[in-house]
C-alpha cells in the first residue's frame, strides 16, 4: 500500500489504475481480516475500501476517485437484498448500477476496473 501511495503522489499512475489497485488491496485486506476476527462482513467491506482510500489519497487525488469509492457503497445499499449474489436478478441489478456509475456517469469503460469493483461488491456486500 505504501508503494501505491508513493506512485500516486508522484503521478506515476492514472486515476483508473489507482482505483483498480485500491479495490484489489481492499479485497485482500478484508480476506485477511476475515480469517483473523469474525466481524460483520458488510461493515468491514464498507470501511475497508473507504479507509484504504483515506490512507492513500492526497491533495492531488482526483475527486472522481473519491466519488466512485463512495458510490460503490451507495450502489449496494440501493439495490442489494439478502442473498442477491445467488440470484440472476440480484447480480443483474448490481451490475447495471455499477455500469451506470463507471460506464455512463464517469465514462470509465475498462472491463478490468468493472470486474474488480463487481468482484469486491459481490464478495463483501
């Protein structure tokens, strides 16, 4: 995570790459915490991404990255229901909302970014 912060501060990575790496780190962190202490998964997931972002952002971090981090949480609150991951309708609704945020609102049409964000949402919300 220190390397991510350093690369970001030096302007060596794009906002999209920064967000992808942040999502990957958050996922790894939550998996590690899950093995150590049992805590409500949803609470842990919501805080993991936001806390990591808070640690690595700086005054030059584009506001769009922070907005996307916050909107990932909003997507889930808006459309998820108990067991949504196991239903076609639940998966479809979450993917549609995620596409609205990434593809439509922010014009981020990278499949890798979408996959990382969806995987994070699916596993921890």
